[in-house]
């Protein structure tokens, strides 16, 4: 089975011009989360897709699904309440998936609701990579010199650019392995997690890189939102 989790529980407020979580902001009359979901549906390779949302937007998301997703696809989509942090939303989704009859070769693809431009190739490469290696993360090589600052004031170190990658999503892994490793995390480790790949790093497990794309950007800032608007406007012209 190929499962997917769309993480959509955040209520980030970095974009001051909008009064709704970014994933529910509408571009051309369609919420960003729907664009992302449709990308996953477009490859027709997922048996079930789980969407973890903030409780305050549960019914709103239900309405979006009924409005924009074909009825024959709705049975394959499970809506659930997310958690306070990203790792909590993933945990809640895994608890739902565990109600299924799991197999050793099941995989799960975890994607951000605010990355609506993920390509079919990236999704397919993730699925194939997870089946082959057990764990893969989408990433792009850093093109700028990166700086490390421990106090956010002065430069602590400068890593070699050739060794630095920018993490994207999806992250795709063997389902049973993820459940096992997630259960092994300490409370401190959970508090530091910002990406799914860290679950494997904290457990000293290998995770391979799948090539991402600069187009697969996360909508975080107003500049990102403006860029998304421009891209989606071109796609509908």
C-alpha cells in the first residue's frame, strides 16, 4: 500500500497580510491545500491520503474536499485533527493508518500542504525511492554559501557548500519503520523536529536524497505567496 500524509495543521502568521492559515488561502478561487492534494491525486498511485488539519479548520476542509475533489476520490481521503507541532500531526496520522492491516512493504509519503508545485516526477521518485531504500527525503543542493550562527548575531561556522542541501518535501519512508522510529523519539528530540528526515537521523538510520526542484518551494513568506500567485496565474491562462 502507498499511503500519503498531507501536513496542514499549522497556523503560521509570517504573512501579515492574510488572516487565514496559508494552506487555506485561495488563489484563483482555490485553496492552496487543494492544489497540493490534486498533485498527489494526479499520479494515481496512492491507496489512501490522510490530511492532518487544525481543529478549527476541520469542517472548512471538509467543505473544500466536497467542492473540489471528485466523489470517486473522496473515499480514499481521510481527514483528521493535527497536533500542536508537525511531529504531532504526523503522529496522529500514523495512529489512524495503524488501524489498517499493515504490510512490511507499505510506504508513506509525507508532504507539506503549502508546497503546491511538487512535480509528478518528484512524487514518483519518492515512491520508488522509499520502496528501494526504505527512506528518502527530497532536497536541492545549496547554491549560496551558507552560514551557521549559534546566537543569531555572529557567524559561528561556514560549512562547505558542496555538503549542504535544502530540505523539501515529500519525505517518503517504509511505514512500519517510521512507526518504530517515531515511537523511539525522546521528548527533547520531538521538540526539535522540523522535518521528517530528522526522525531517521536521530535514530542513526540512513535516508537517501531524491532530487527536488526550485519550483517545489514552500509558501512561507509574502514573497513566496506572490510567486505562487504568479505561477498559478500563468498555469490558468
